C-alpha cells in the first residue's frame, strides 16, 4: 500500500547568515502544502514544499518531489 506525505519545511537565517531549519509541517494534500509554503514564505528566509510516497508494506520510499520552493533553501533540503 502506498501513502503520500506532503511536507512544508521553512528556513530562517541563523548566525552569520547560515540557514536554520524550522520544524517541518505535514499537510493532508498537495494544495495545502503549496498554500502553506506560500504563507510561510512571507516570514522565512526560504521555504520548500515537497511530496514523498512511501510503500508501507515494503518499507521503501520514493525520492522527494519538490512542489514549490521560495527564497533561500539549502541544496540538500
């Protein structure tokens, strides 16, 4: 059985301009993730919304798919 999760990850400027990850926010739908990222992007240095599908039975997962990226986001985000 496959399940897709939607996550919004914000980043704030830390010391010396380094980006610091904020707590991730999970969303129920792709639309909610995109909307949440747009709202969060107003107050963060950067934000990324992504989807990832997991195969619950096999324990594997797909590579994340970026839905929306705004501002400064680390390359490994």
